[in-house]
């Protein structure tokens, strides 16, 4: 009887290990080479494909996932090992940003909706500290009309950006990939905010949709920090604003980075308005969703797949300084081929557990 109980308990233990919810990022999704920036999403092409599960621990173009998430931990790839971040020890600062401490340095983390972004610190190679800027440079250059996809040349009146591209970022061009956004377009029912700063007109439009996530071998996933969010330019505080969202392919979710979420100017998150409660209407459904008021990728799940949704702002968190309502990103969950909890995801998790270090939090 004791032996039977032992076997039963062992089976339960085994089942509990493999019942663990496991997510990985980068996932098997729609990637492309920067030479094909402006083409429509090719739904038949997945630039990164998994290479089976025979302890290979890699998929094409990337040796290991940049992040692995379970219920209690986030494992972050640090080239030769994984850092293990305990989620319940993450701290929230007064500006609404999550952070942890690693080797005496504060690290800012944004996650949710199967996306993960850390303000990068490479403790092994100090000369690569500029990797924090790489995503922002890619985002600005690729959204520019002055970028030549055939040659990789870039000319701009912004001489600092041009120099950053020519002296630094362009060196990653031939082996970097960008993630296609499954969101095709977002249209507001009100104008975008426009400002004139130092004689230059700035339009806070929908360019947040394009070229925000990249993969660079050796570094893994690179996130383009939001320095210019999408902001409504109406006279109110954002209540009543409608966002009409079209998808390239039917989606059962949308992921939103709410508010003005620039981790280099964190005070702007609380100073500007951000969505609190919204109504989401799709093809055959309607629901309400309430955002938590901190910087994260918030996933809104739909009861069925849809080609489009209308998001109506019902309530906002008021800005402490400005009434303008900001949004810093809109995507769908990148795990379009459902690798969460797959055999290979669990293999990556086991590898990370065996090759990780706890960080001080």
C-alpha cells in the first residue's frame, strides 16, 4: 500500500512539473529581413522556425529564447547563462515601472502578453552597452522615408540619427530580423496631437505600430523603447475616443502598452492620461476591460477570432500634468503558432533551470 501511494505521489509530482505553464519569447512568429520592410505580411513565411526537440535547444537564427516565463519566474538569457527573476519580488517605482536589482544595477522590466523587454545591461561586454539604443535607432530609421531598403543607406536632417545608423546600427543590418505586427492599422475618431518644438512639428501618430521588436543574434530580442507614443489631440481627456483596429489575420486578442511608457522619461507615464476602462467590440461580441495602472503589456482576450475590433475609451486615469491620453504600443500575442506549453518550450525551461543564476532582488 505504501509503495502504491509512493508511485501515485511520484506520478502527481511528475504531472505537476509538466503541467507548469511555460511561455517563451522570441516565439515562432512572423519575422522578416529588413530588406523587406515595406512589403505586406506574408502569412506563409515564418523566418524563424523551431528545429525539433532533440535537445538541440535552438531554432533558426537564434540559439536560445531571450525569455522564458513560468507562473513564478522569468528566465532571461544572458548569453552564457540565464538570470532567474522571481516575479513576486519585482518592485514598482513611483512612476509605475517594474524593476529589479542585478549586480547592484537597477533593471527595468516590461512584460505581459508574451512580450518581455528589459533595459539592457550586458555585464560581460561593456563595449556593447549601446544595445539599449539599437531598437530605437532601428525604429526611427525604418519608419523614415529616407531609408533605402535595397542598399541600407540612410540620409536624414537628423544628423545624430544618421551618424548613429552609419557608425553603429547599420552593422547589424545583414543579420537582424524584425517582427511583423499582426495589426494592420489603427484609426482614431479624433486627430492626433501635434506639437511644435524648436520649430519642428511633431505628430504623435500611429508609427508606434511598426518596427518595435527585433532579433539580433548574440543579443536575442531587442525592444524599441517608445519615445513618441500615439496621443489623441482632442480637447478632452480621452473619454469617448474610438480606436478602430484591423488585423492582417483573424486574432483572438490584442496586446496594449498603455500610457506614455518611455523608460528614459518615466515621469511622463503618470503625467499624461492613460486608458482605464474600455469597451471592445468585435465581429459578434462585445466586452469591457479595465487596465491596471502600471507599465505592462496588457493582453485583452476575445471570445472568438475577429478581423477587426473597435475600442471605445469609457474611463481614463487622469494625468497629473496633462489631459492628453497616450498609448505606447499595440500588437497581438506573438505566439501565433501556439508554442506555449509545447514540448520544446518545456525543454528550454529545463535547460534554463540547469543553467541559471539567481539574481539579487
